[in-house]
């Protein structure tokens, strides 16, 4: 037994040695070629959280690891809630979350020296109100009408409220089948936040991540479940990430200013730039209250804002350096472009990039 | 006495005994560990006053309701196919068919889920519209029929196909145990094939068939992925079968809500898991009772 063990150990050592020798040369070669960083970054950064960010995080990891070949970034799409508790427990140095940290969650953070965090919007995506109606390809709807459709108050598509917003469109008398997420999700949270802001008189359920039990309608698991349900039923309507709505009818939303806006990256960016950071938070905590009643003609109000979070001061300096570099890349123009092309998100505007970069610059 | 045996055999006996003891102990320890984990991490949900019982009852009802309907479809198919394979079909065809039924058990549940969403549900929605129009007065078919077909009845149909191999293979085993002479005697007395099956085969195979059905029920209660994907679930208690507002199931609810759960919500989900664990355990105990009764006969 002892012989086998020592043999195995010897093999592993030699394997490590042969693996490791080329790595520093390539990374130092790249560092000198780019001549930006003082010392090449190396090590492993463990991140995890929001499932909505999965595709974007994959793009960011790929981009960051290509530029820093000695760094490994892991992202565990465990969900926002599990991500935040994992961050508090120190298992993730960086977390992605669909909801901003609450004050009660910002205590005893294991990886940080203090309870100060750096929280920046990183993944902004328009949410499409998608529908399936034979013979109708586009519709204009306002917040109140969307709320009535989703709560079941409007039962048929030829309802006068819809007809009034769509002159010239021949609406069928098909029954409305509202489709919502059966799982708890940030998409539902942002969509219900929109309804509670834009249609407060109809939507009385607040901003919730789990669709209210009182309401009927079709429930489907995950974005793809909702897409499949809408596709399979004539008269179905629901909410999905805009990047996943291809092939479905997509609503042009009439915003609070009366403007007809399509779900686009530009429209989402416009809404976020008109929103204000939440009061009572630290200087580096850029959690936003999204203003979904903005009257700007380019503002698309149904957007999802998801954050990337790290410590302001890390206990472990090496982790801090990595987290800072990774988060800087995530909110950079390059990082945002990478996420936009692979995940269909809306790149942050230059003013937000500047604010987020400034906050991340304070990480140590 | 042991000294009379060859030495190697005694050593083999000892090793064999140790291995089986260890295997038995491991299963008990793991089962106890799972139960303890669910209990310890689930209890805080009760103290939290988060209304966990408001989740438990609708979801346990949903799990049981879906499983009952799955069995109503699966038992006739399972037993019927077992009888066909063992008693009716030519030996060649029977062997092939038996293998094909067992293969149903090898299909991953996520595939059944996709099949349910893209094939069964759209096809069933046509039937549901008809049922609603012509039998809407019947409480089970009341309410607005689902346009997508992702209803409790559809979920039960998918579950039924998933548990048919359990019932079928167990039934085949017990039917094969019925002495040929009994069947031949019955036929010699002038019984038709159906009469022989009813008089000679089914009474003897009954306990095995029931045990198979109960095992299938345990499987149907715990099935997660296929149900989560197919069923349009809510927290309502409703016996309606063809609407969009169906009761969810425990396993499906846990799978759908765990990823974004935090704090007490996690405890609530674990408590739900414990409740399902207990329900399944009760059913498995019953199945075991019936099974051992059949063996001792």
C-alpha cells in the first residue's frame, strides 16, 4: 500500500511540474504584450448566484480568462438567494444577484473586513411581453392593459381596451391565456415591479418574485417553459427575456409618457439612466430603484436589472485584486458588449459605466 | 460443526457476512441521515411562523392527486401488458414486448418532461376542449380548459407512462410464478382463457400486482423533473383536471423554488421534503407488508 501511495504521489508531483512550467511563460508573455497590468493576475475567483446572468457570466469569464490566462473564474448559477447567502458565508468572493442586497444581509460577511459592499448593475435586459395570436404580429399595450391581461381581468383579445390602443388591427375573439413563471425568479420580480408602478390600480400584489397564488393563469417553469407554453397556445401572453422571445409576437409597450417603445437594449439603457440609486446605501452600493414610469420617449419600462457584488475590502488581498479586475471587466464597454452579443442584454450607458467603474476602483 | 468445513469456505462466509452487514448498515445510516437532515433543517420553518403548513397541505394533495390518476392509467396498462406478455402473446413477441416495456424505465425523466410539453400537452388540449364542452358539468372537468394542455391530467398521463414498467415487470414476475398446472386444470375444466386468468392467475398474482402498484405510487409521488416541466402548478387545492390552475406537487415545488430561496424559505422547502419523505415511507411500508404477505403464502 505504502509503495503504491508514494508512487502515486510521485506521479502527481511530476504531472504538476510539467503542467505548470509553460503557464507562467505564456501569461508573462501576454502581460508584456498588452503592457497594461503591472503583474500578471493569477489564481482562482469563485463566483456564483443569479441564474439569469448565466449566459452573460459565461461570456465574461471567457473574455476575462482570455486576457488573463493564469486566472480561473468559476460561476455557479445557484440562484440569487443562494448566491447572496454564499457570498455572506464566504464561499463566493463575487456574487451575481437579481435583487439588491438588503441591509439585514449585509452583516458578518465572511470574505470582507467590513460590511461595506460594492454593488453595481451589470446585467440589464429588456423583458418582452410576448404573445401568440394567429394573424396578429404586433400590438401596442400600456401598463394597465398588460396588468389586466395578466390578472385575467381581460378575458378575450377583442376587448375594447386592447382595440382602443390598436386602431386598424383586426383582433380575434380568442380567449386570453396568461402565462407566468412557476418558479421564483428575478424576471417575475422585475415584471411585477413594473406592473405595480405602471398599473397600481389594477396590480395590487406588489413587487414579488413568486407569482401571486390568488391569480389564475398558466404556470410554466423557467424562461424556456414560458416560451414553450406561449408557442403552444393561441391566445397566450406572458413575459420573457427579450433575447428569448424570437418567433413570438412582441408587444410594443406604451410607457408613462405615452410613447410606444419596443423592448430594445437602447430603451432599457434609457430607463436605467433615468433611474436613481436607492437612498440610504453606501457610496459604493449602486442599487437602483428603477423608474418604470419615466416619460422619456425612448424609455422602455419593463427591464430587468441584475447586479454584480463584491466586498469593498477583502480579507484576502489576492482575492481582492482578482475580484476588482473581474468586476472592472464586467462593467467595461468590452464586457458589456460581450454580454450583449451572447446573452442579448442591454449594455450599460457610458455614464453608468463610469459610476460603476469608480465604485469598483475602490475595492481593495 | 464449523471445523468440519474446509477452511476457505469459513473465511468466505465471514467476509460475505461482513459485506452484507456493511451494505445493510450503510443503507440504514444513509436513510436515517437524510431524515435527520430534513428534520433538523426543516424545523426552523415551523418556528419562523412562515405559514409552512399553508404550503404542505395543497402540495401533498397535489402530489397524491397526480399519483392517484397516474395509477388509474398505469395499473390497467401495466397488468394488461404483463398478462399479454406472459399468457397471450407468442413467446418471441412476448419477450420483445417485455424488453420494450422495461426500456421505458430507462428514459430520463427530463426527456419525459420535454415529451409532455411538446407532444402530449398539445394533443391533449384538443381532448380537454371537447371534454369541457361536452362534460363540463362533471366536477372533474369543470372550469376553463387549458389552452396549452399542461394540466394535472396531462402530468398524470406522463407519470403513468413512467411507472408502467414498474407495475408491468413486477406483475410479469408474479404471473410467471403461478403454477402451469393450475392454469391447465382451469382450461381442462372448460374455462376460456379469460376465465382461467380470472380464476387461476389473478388471485395468486394479486399481492404482487398490488405491491407493484404501491411501488409505482411511491415513484409517482416523488417524481420531480417531468412534473415540474409539464404541470401548470399553483398552490390551490382543486380536483379539476383540465384547467390551467392545478395543485402543484411537493417535489416539483421544491425544485422550482430552491434555486432562488434564501433564509427561512430554504427551511420551509426542507420541511416540505420531510413531509413527502414521510408520505412516501408510509406507502413503501404498506407495499412491503403486502409483498411479504404474498411471499409467506
